[in-house]
C-alpha cells in the first residue's frame, strides 16, 4: 500500500489494529529483502 502511494496514516485508519511500529517493521523487512538487489536500466536502441 505504501508503494501504491498510501500514507502510513491512511493505512492505520483502514487497519486500526496496526500500529506505526508495525509499518516500520514491514519497511525494515522489505529493505532487507531487496536491499542488495541490483536493477539494471532497460535500454532500447533505435535503428537511427
């Protein structure tokens, strides 16, 4: 939901059993999963 643009406050309104620390923990977990991934840009060469 954060990646889609929702704010932590919006998420907390929709899921009142969560706390801000829950969202922070999810962000730490996601960072550990993808923190070392390397993303190469896709380059499209034109025939010009």
